[in-house]
């Protein structure tokens, strides 16, 4: 029984260490910004709210 408990504790520690390592390696959002060079347009979207058009 003690061996099973020891194995579970070691496995839990390995999982926690792997999770922390993965979180630290993923960059935490340090990605380059998205740049848009073209003007944005809504194309055929309506200029009024949908709920206002019903009434």
C-alpha cells in the first residue's frame, strides 16, 4: 500500500512539474502583433441594430 501511495505522489509531482514547465515555455502571449494594411469595411452588413430593424 505504501508503494502505491509513493508511486502516486511521484506521478503527481511529475505531472505538476510538466504542467509548470509547459506554461513557462509557451510564451504567455508574446506573439507578434497582427498588422492590417488594408482599410476595413463592413461590406453588406446593416448599419442598424437587428433588434431595432424588427420593430
